């Protein structure tokens, strides 16, 4: 009996919390732009990719022993920027393991 009351209370609290957090507090201050920006095509050409690859190889081959900490941080920021730029330019779709299993099960059931 106590377990069922406990589960009912937990269910009521969890269902009511989702609607409480979904409401906007002040719609006048909400931005006009949507939450998800429109994706634009940002493909890198082969020349740009090869240039970025050469720069990464240059940084990798550098002798970093006599560099200051600030210079090393600058190189790390540059490498992160290059990595983000290349990642955003590729059209890769990631599928989680659970989604993959669900897709396989649906294919098996429908075929």
C-alpha cells in the first residue's frame, strides 16, 4: 500500500514538473530568433582541407620544449578551432546504440 502511494506521488510530481518548466516566464523578453539556428552549408573545399591538414602537421612537428605556456595555449586553441571547423564541414550522422538496435528490430519485424 505504501509503495503504490509513493509511486503515485512520484508520478504526479514528475508529470507536473514538465509543464511547470515548459512555460515562458516573460514572453516580451524572449528573443525573436528560434532556439535552433538554421544550418547553412559550410563545406570546405579540398584545398582548404589540405591547408588545414598541413597546418596541423606543422604544429605536431614543432619543438614545443622551449615555448612558453601562453604560446602552447595559443597552439592548443588553434588546433581546437581547426578541429571544430573540419567537424562542422562534414556531413556525418551519428546513431546511438539504442537507436541502432531499434532500427534492426523494426527491420526484422517488418520484413
